[in-house]
């Protein structure tokens, strides 16, 4: 948290302290008057059950005045807020192993369904693009804020076939993302990179340019055979974690269509947020006003003001 007007903050805190001391002095004077003109045993018995009211009033005033001092200081908070100019590329693996049926109905179909869930959860205005990759990578849908059009473009994602060029997909996303703004790459894959450029180097470049890569590894622990071959469909989880870590993203392993959909829905709500400095003066002023109103209402209602 930073302050535009630190002198006002100090002045506000000093005023709050002065008010607290004055309030305490007035409360003591009233207590002394009560003791002077009342039966001491009766007075003690009368006030004992309601001693909490004084503590509550003091707490309310303390919070209210502290918030008022913070508001006067012009606080700025760094908070996650919806990105206004966000751009997201979803890179979908279409290599031969994505035809495996260990994830129902197939890994490829589950990936497309989950991508639709992400698109549905993404805030309006976020631009989303689709990249499909196997032995090479290609843009299926350029970045667009028309989420219906992006969702329909998933029908054009090729059927599973070929090798796995993860680096090419990441590089193509980097080339098509805007030079500034909130930018994210989501990688959905079940394979081990076996052709094209080094994905680790591309992920490192993306991280250096503040573009996180969120990697989703799809497949069951027992795996499955690639249809038409005797080759097992595997996941290089260590590499996927490394791509995410070096770029500032995160890795998730999913073993069924439901987990995959949940993971993409969550990313649709969180990956489109960015940390931005927000003026907190109004919020603190509102809290201060509500605290004062509550203190006045409780104090007058209980007859506790000197």
C-alpha cells in the first residue's frame, strides 16, 4: 500500500488519537459524577452487565477514525481486477495421442469441451484465440472478443494426428499476442515435446515478457495406447511444470473430463485478472462513515455519551 498524501495520514492519525484521549477523559468525568451522586454498590451492579458497550463504542470509533485517516492519506492498493485489454491464446494439442480414450470420450473431445468452458467463464471484452498443434502449429481462431465466434471455431480444430510440437505452439502464440497489456497462454497437452523449437526456451522468453503459461496435462495415471499403434500416450509432467514455473504460470494434472472442465473454468475466472494499483480513498471513507454512524446510533441508544 502506498499513500499520495502521507502528511494528511499523519494528521488524521494524530486527530484520532486526540479524540480517543478526549473521549476517555470525558467518560472518566461522567463516571466520577455518577459515583459522587449515586450509591456505589448500586452503580457497580447497574453498569456491570453493559460494560461491553463502552468497549464496543471505543472499538467502533477507533476503526472509523483510523479509516478516515487512511482515506485522507490517499491510499493506493495493488489488487487483482478484471483485465480491460486482456488477450489469451488457448493452445490445444492435436497430436495422435489425443485420440486416446482413457479420458471420455477422447482426450481431444474433452479438451475442446473444456476450452468452451473457459471461454464461457472469461469476462466480456477479453480477447481469446485458438491455436492447434501437432507436428506443426496453426492459428485456428485469431484473437477476438466475440466469444461465441471463438467457441464455434473450436469445431475447426483438427482431428488427432501426428507428433507434438509444444514449442512451436508457444512461439506462435507469442508472435500473435499484442506487444502490451494483460497476456496469457494456456497449454492443453497430453504428450512429450518431440519436434520443433525448444518449448523451455520459448516459455522462458514468455516469462521475461510477463506472459504466464498455464499448462494442463491431460491423461490418466495408467495412460492409454495411441489408437492404431502400440505406443503409449504419456505426459512429461516435469517439463510442463517447468514451462509454467519459468513463465510465472501454474501446472495442473487432470485425469478426466470433469477435472479438465473445472480447471479451465477456474482459469477463465482467474487468468483474466491482473494486478493493478487502485485508489482506496473512497472505500476507506465509506467504512469510516459507516463506523461513525454505527457508533452514534449505539451510543445514543444506550445513553453512553458523556
